[in-house]
C-alpha cells in the first residue's frame, strides 16, 4: 500500500502539470497564471521520486536486511529496476528544471520542451512497475508506456480543465465552451487508447475471466473497471451537454462540478492503477481464492449432457424464451411504448436464467493453480501416492473397481470417464483436501501434503485421458492430449525440457532392447523362445529404431529416445534425465483396446506437435508396411500447423 501511495503521489502532480501546460494552448492562452503551479508540481514529482526508490528497494529486498545508503546505491545501479528508476528520475529532474525556467523566460519553444518532457515523465511511470519485466513481450512493454501516457494525459487534462473552469473569473462563456469542446476531442482519443491498450494488457496479465474474481490483482482490476465506467458515464454527460445545447450560453459552474466528480473517480482510478502496478499479476498468481459458490461452465453443463426436463434444462429453456420475449417486446408495434421497460427487464431475467442453467458448484479452491508442474516425475510420484491411498475404492487404474467399491453406498467415481474433464483441477484439489462432495470419500489433508495432492492430480489428469488414448494410432488426431513434460539431456550435454523443444514436431520413442544376461537367465528364457527367435526380434527392433531415427532426421523434426537395454547407440538421440519416470508416465496413456495395462513400453513412439500435444502413436516401424510414410506425413502435417499456446494443466 505504501509503494502504491508513493506511485500515486508522484504520478498525479506530474499529470496535472502536463494538463496545465497544454490546456491553455488549446485556446491560444499563454498559461502565465499556471506557471508557478506547474513549477511546484514538477518539483513535487521529482522529490517524491527519491522516496520511491527506497520504497521499491524495501519491497524487493528481504525484510531482515536493512536499507542503508550503501545498499540503496548498490540496488539503484546494480539492478534493472534501479536503472529504470534512474532514467525516470533524470526525466523528472529535467522536467522540473524546464518548468522552473519558464518562471523567468517566455518562450514558445521552452513551453513545448517542458510539455513533451512532462509527457515523457508520465509515460515513464510504468517503467518502475510491471513494464520493467523483461520476460514480457516487447509489444506488452510498449503497451504499458502507451497506456500510461494516454491515461495520465487524460487525467491531467481533466484536472487542469476543472482548475481552469473554477478559476476562470471574467472569462467569456464562449471561451470556456471552446476549451471544453477542444479538450473533449483530445479526451476521446486518449480514452480510446486507454481502453484498447488496457484490454490488451489485461488479457496479458489476467489470462482468464475467473482470475478477475479469484486473485487480488483481478479484484483490483474489476474495481478499476467500475471506476472507469463511472468516469465514462460522467464524460458522456458532459459530451451530451456540448452537443445537445449548442446555444451561446455555457453553464460553467455545472460543467466544472460534473468535471470535478469525473476527476474524483479519476483519482480513485489512478490510485488503483498504481496499486495494481506493484502486485503480482493474476496470470502469475498461484494462490487463487474463488469467492462464489458457483461457476459458469458450458463444458460441465450443456457441453457434457443435460437430461431433458432436468432443472438445468428448464432454466435454459426459460432463458431462451425470455430472450425471444425481449426481442418481441422491442419489435412489436402494439407494445412499443413499453419497450424501454419490458425489453431490459426480460433481457435481465433471461440473463439470470441462462446463468443458472450454465452454473455448477464451485469451491474456494476451484480455480487454484498447482504448485507441482505437469511433469513425468510428478506423475510418477502421484501414481505411487494413488496406489497407497486410493486403490481400495477407485481400483489400481481408477476404473471404480477397487475391492471396497461394491460395499459403498455411493459407488466411487470412474476416474477414466469423460465426466472427469468437466471438473477443474481446483475442484479435485478441494475434494482431496476436504473429502468428496457425496461424503463418501474421506479428506486426505492429514495424509497428503499440498504438493502431494497436486502430484496425485497430475497423475489423475493423465489417467483421465486413458479411455481416449486407447484409440491413438498412426493417423493424426485433433489437439487434446497434452504431452507430460520431463527433463532432457541433449547430445551436447545441456540440461533442458520437453517444453523447450516446442516449435518443432518431436517424436518420443520408447524401447526395451535385449540385455546381455547371465547364463542362468539366458537358460530360463530359452525355455520360452529360442535364441534365434530372440535374435530375430532384437534385429527387427533395432531396424525399427533406426527407421524412426532416419525418418525424423529427414523430416527436420526432433527425436527424444528413452531406450532400455542394449539398443543401437546410433539410434539414440536426445535422452531423458529420469527415463524410468518418463516411461511410467507415458505408459499410462500407452493403452490399447482389450489389452491389460503395463508399466513398461516394449516399443512405442509418440508424435508431439509444435504446440505440445500428442497427435499420433506408432507401435513399430518396418520398411514394407507404410508406417514410415505415415510418420513422415504426420510430421509434415504438424510442421505446417500454427503454434497454439497451451497450459500444461489443460483438462
């Protein structure tokens, strides 16, 4: 709060100084009566800037470490944030110097230099906030500058206009009207820039509609939008007055009072904007709290299956009926006199009904973000925890066939069924923490840590894919199965991850090759198959792996190999750091119809597209069955598709 207050106290004076600089120029005044005020405001901005760097340092440096002079100097000149502050403070001091010089010199060029210096100062305010984050795209960082410059120019001009109106003693009404009209045109442009740039920045920093209510950043942004709506409504009242009352008179006091009310909401908006700039963006927030007992979800209602005559069905029918009624009330001539009341009322009732129809139960954790990434290593930990805590009811592979399932009043959920995808991962986390919604599943908060629960959820995400993944084959499917991430070591010895390979199609190959075993094991295996047969299978597997290598290399794709045993060295490519964990994770989705689940993959190849989705699966490659041609065709297809930004926890 202290940092946000300081940002407000440095932004508001600079904005007002800029407004007092350019407003008189709109009507040809020299602005001499505002020169002392502009100089004082510019000086205040520069002075508060020195306090700001101390507040920023205290906000970033851990609390036990004192902020003495040497630490502050080191922070200022040794960090990106500190260097950005130096640049903004240099601009502020330059602005203060030019504003002071105007007290002694009358020069149009000096006035222009002071004006553009002031605009630079208010635009640079964003550089000490989220705009300094070098992980953001360049267009987002530029968007912060444009958004801040346009918003503070509007705010400063509005304050300057109110000041001008309240102190315009002896000014003719037509002069005040001319100033208001010319300012109105500038304000419309500035607000349009604020709206469009603000929407783009909100999308970047919020990322989803639920985050508007589930995060501190989102709730503040919602409050900011409410203040903005109030500002726009008052601005509309002023604009309507200028267009609908073009007479010679001008209600200067009324215009000033309405403008002052608009400025008051602008002050609140500016303070909230400064607060937002110093807290964690909603898209980076991990601890989300959903305040409503319901959420809106088409996927979990009409997108899944809605039985006819059910409550959800009736609410939906009522909503559509009221919507048709609202349209009829607007267009029917006989009731046209009532349409201003009937249409909004019917439309509002329709909105309520449709909202209820699309609503499902929600919890405080519904939109919570995981603390464990969707990785093969996490999935293996989740598998082990699931086997230790959940198989008695849900069964070893979550198919509701555990030994206790038949004795329960409410059967356990089949975790491979499609309905699992209608819940958020936060819903599942809530049930693991506090128990299932039916009261049958007990809470696991005492047995599993939060990180353990997220590991289990990562396993459940893969498990829920198994029904569909049974039918994965060489023919490409649509994007729905997110490939679990895992750590890699490439041939150059650099540590990386599967995610880092995005942008190029990647084939993930698994194989168990023949191992040189001791005499006893060889003898035992000879009882089941001859050495010749084993050698033939080993030769076929080696040929398959080499065909995969050649096809991937020729197509310009990436190749990750998780090979166990005596596989050909020349067939190996980028390898996994934890191959057992990767094989265990991918074995869950390596299911086939009418085949039992096995935690090993004797041979399997998963084609991952440029975005990170598993698109095709191959069991084996041979030179005479067309499988290599199918692989090349699928690589070429996925290479031509655009990259889609996905969340690893897409469900």
